[in-house]
């Protein structure tokens, strides 16, 4: 299954992108850290409770950093639906979609640490 930007309207994507662009360099670095951690932990949350907690912490932190706290349907719902459908394997693809919307690179050093 190809994960698309289905959960994100054109307005959502624009709002998220503009929010990122208006942040300080320090906040942008924190956003990059969060999205990298999400990618890193997304591959192991099904079988590792600690990584699942870290994944969801970073998802909430990313939402806060982007000033998106009033939009849980586009932040939590996609992940919840994938988990309820038993499609944990699609979560990393969803994080890739989110990263493309934000347009921030992954921190390769962080990703190399794995789960």
C-alpha cells in the first residue's frame, strides 16, 4: 500500500509548512530531531513498548513545536488507524509523508542508531 497525503488537506500541508518556516533555527533543529526519532522508532513500536512511548512522545512534541495542538485528527488519527488495522509496517511510510510536508531532512546519524 502506498501511503499518501490523504489525511492532510492542501490547507493542512500549507499550514504545517508555513509554521515550520516561521520557526527559529533552534526550533527547526528540534523539529528535525523529532521527525528523525519518529522514523527511527516507527519500525519497532509494534514489539517494543519503550520505543512506542518514545514514538508517541515525539509525535506530541512535533505537534507542539509546529503549533498544531488543535489538530489531533491529522496528527494522531493516521497513526491510530494504522495501528488498529494492524498495519504497523505502514507507519514509517506515513512518517516519510509527514517529513515531505515539513521538508526537513532526516538526521542520518540518529537514524543509524536504529531501535
